[in-house]
C-alpha cells in the first residue's frame, strides 16, 4: 500500500511493511506490529477492553527461563534451606526446552508436551515448581492467568519401599561389630536401625542432644553436603523435624559406653556423637561408601541406606504402633504423609472391628 495510512491508533509503516497499533493505558503507551490491519485493530480493541475491565497486562518479553531465575533468587532463596534451594535449581533446569519462550506466550500444550518427555516423578516436581512461579507472575500482573493450572502432570506410581527383615538387620550388625573396616560405624548403624533417623540427622547428633537419664534423643540439626562439596550443619527442614525420640535399652547402653569412653567433653557438650578419626564431622559421602561396602560384604540384595528408615517405620506399624506416634518419630509434617508412604504396613483390623461392634451393640 503506497504512502502512509492512518486510522486512529493504527497506521501503516512503509519501511517495515507492517501495520503498527498503539494503545495508551494509565498514561503509558504500548505498541505492536501486525501483518494485517484487521489484526492491528483487533489488538487495540482487546487492549482497551482489558484496560476497562481491569484485566490489562502490560506486554513483556521476559522469558520463562529469565522469570524462573528471578523468582527463585528473589522469592524462594530467602525462605528455604540451602539444599532445598539447590534442588529447586535442579528441578528448574528441567524446563530448559521452554526457557526461551516468552512468559506471556506460554501455553498449556507446551507444558504438557514437556511433562510427557520427563519421568512422572520429575514432571510432578517441575509442575509444582512452575505453578508457584507462574502464580507469583500472575499476582504481580505479569500474565493474565496461571496456565499451569490447566495442565495435569503424569500420575506418580509409588514403588514399594525396600525394607530389611529382622534377620538381615541382625546380620548387618554382627558384621559391623566384627569387621575392622565397619567397626567404627557400628554405633552409627545401631542408632539408625533403632530410631529411623535420617542420615543427616544422625551425623548432626550431639552429646547435648542425648539424654541418657530419660533415654531419649533430640533431633535439632542435620549435616548436609551442597553441590559444590561444602559441608553445612543446619536445622531440620520443617518444624516437625525437630523432635524427641525414645531409644531402646541396647542403644542406651552403647551410647552410655561411648560417652564414658570420651577423654573430655566441654561443659556445654556440643561435640558431635559421630566423628571421623580426625575428630571432624563425618561427611555423608563417607557413610555412602561404608554402606556400599557393608552391602557387598553381607551378600544381601542392595537397598540404599534410607531403607533402614523405611524398615523402622514399617516394622513399627506392623507391630500395631499407632500411626500418629510413628509419624512423630519420623518427623513427618503430617500423618497423611506417613499414611501415604506406609499405610500398606498397617495390619488389617476388620475382624476385630466386627467383634467390637458385637460388643457395642449387644
């Protein structure tokens, strides 16, 4: 079209061979180029309507990747543990195929295709992360809606937790007490088996957290390794993680012996219970190495160290310990979490219930 055609907020740019539309909202001017005049007019009408009903969102070129970095650094990092933040970064990296897509052009179909290319567990974690990020963008007026709410991640089918039998646990302890390479870890294994504590919680246990008189342990801190290899001692992730655990007689006796064998303990007793030969905190990697050696030496089918915790919970529930007590002992944030993970281990009381009903109504 020769010359320069104007119609209100739409005009033809000869140099670019495009229609350019303009709209003013709250004193600020926005523009966009289109191939056709009808598209340009439709855009201005849409923008004016959005401004009128309060749903106007200023055009922005920020990409999904840029927003994730900003959201994680600004809104998540100050509120979570260092290791949790690293896990968020790892999960966010799974969105790399869509990182260059404009946040405002992100669609449910794009997300669904990304989820389909990931494992169900990974897709679920990414879904939760993206929902939080896009929700914050919506709250800040950066997008018109949270498109993540229109997407369903694949269903995660929980695998049966690997557990050890009582005989296998006994075999492991016998080996730990007799093998020179495992003997320094015998007490560590004994406490792990009898408390269900996480590896980091065991490594962070201090003598001031051991109450031999009451025969209880207090979980107040944990040892963890960041991706760069830095060892940190931090508080538990949740309030429920700070808890008190009772210990059986054998664990009490062994801890009492270990404490009595210490050369000196300062007045406040802040020393860690489990230290390496150099007298420094044991690194989680050292426990992993010990565990692989133990599994190989024992000839048992390999199950990871965390399965000691699963075994502890399962055996307690199988022996009729109330689930609320097991949940507290494990440091779960809710009984629902415990039930979801270990509900299968709870004995069936249906016959007993029928008998109780007879007693109640007759």
